[in-house]
């Protein structure tokens, strides 16, 4: 998700987000709100960070700037907003929590606009799954704060994560080129394109890529033989067999040799997700 909006992130911006939440809470709970604030690490915050705010409830986020709360805390918030016991979310509780988050982000955006800074927000949402990735993702530094026992997390991106390096091995020139293009657009760094198994072994030893995307059928030695050699030489690269062969015996053979993934062609979202999680 490339967002061409520049925001200088500093301690004042962090406080503005928290102040915005306090203002939103005051609408429902009155003005005297206790605040507990714990800064995990706030240092080396880059100026002019290209950023975007993901605004949601629950989920393990990776990205530029994130405001979120856990499912349990969102239930507690729903109870306070609705004045009734809430064991699970319903259409009304979701609506009122999203409205609160909308008020918060609008207040924050208004405050920043007075300083001639603009920012883009993801609409409030319930986020499911283990991870929500944003391209241009970075390691997060967390700021935890609590308003009326409701815990929020603000994640900041401080140090850019080096892109994972990939060597693509396939005897099809078209597939090598197309796979390389898609991987580059998805945030990976393709450092080698190999048409044969022997060439692949030379490049892998020389370049030590994070990931090897490896075809099985090749004109000299097979992908299984390449995998076997990689493991015998104790090369630390992750290996994903990327093939049109859906054969249980070969899958078992690759698994026994310690393959890290087995995906059928062509390149798709499932492959990209697998590579990101290696």
C-alpha cells in the first residue's frame, strides 16, 4: 500500500492521537478521564515519513503507523458505550465503536491540518487473521496507553526492514522474468535468475539469498537434487519448490529434505504470503 502523504512523526503527534481519543471518550464518559501512558521506545523517529494510519480493532499489525485495540478491550468499550453487558459483538456494537474511532481520527486529522500536515486513514474495521501486512512495512515500536481501562496500541515504524532477497530458478525465461517483476513489486529483492540447477547452486552459494524459489523439472539436475545439495552444504536459505507438478511422492521427498514450502504455479497471492512469512 503506497501512500504518498508526508507526515513528520514526533512526540507531539503521538500526544495528538492520545488527545484525540480523550476528546472522543469525553463525548461519552465526561471530561475527567484518567490516562495511563507507557512509551515502549520513542527514539530516532524519522522526519518526513511516508505514512498512512491503519485504524482498527484486533489483529497483529505490520505497517507504517497503526492505531488499534484488542478484541477484549473493544468488547469492554462496547459495554461502556451501550450501557449493557456484551459477551460478543453485534451489529450495533460494531457500529458505535467504529463511530468512536471515526470521531477520533477526524479530530486528529483536524489538529494536524492546522499544522499544515495531512494524513490518510484506513476506515475503522475489525481486522482478523495473524497479520495485516502493509507494503513498505517496517518493524513497529509500540506506544501503549489506557483510557478508562480500555487499552490502545499505537505502532510506529522506525527502522526500515531490509527486503528479503530471492533467487528465482526456472528453465522458463518468461516465468523467471514475470516472477521477478511480481516479487519486486511485492517488496522482495530479486538478486538472481537461474535457468539450470547447476547455475542455481553456484549463485546460491555465492549470493546467500534469504529465499530460493525453485522449479523441479530442469534440463540438467532437478530441483530435488538442488534442494538436497543446499541442505547437505548447510546453506541457510529458505527453499520453496515452485512447480506445476502436483505429485504426492515428490512432495514427500521434498518434505523429507526439509523444504520450506511447496507451491503450484503460477505466481499468486498465496505464494507472496508464504514468502513473506518465511
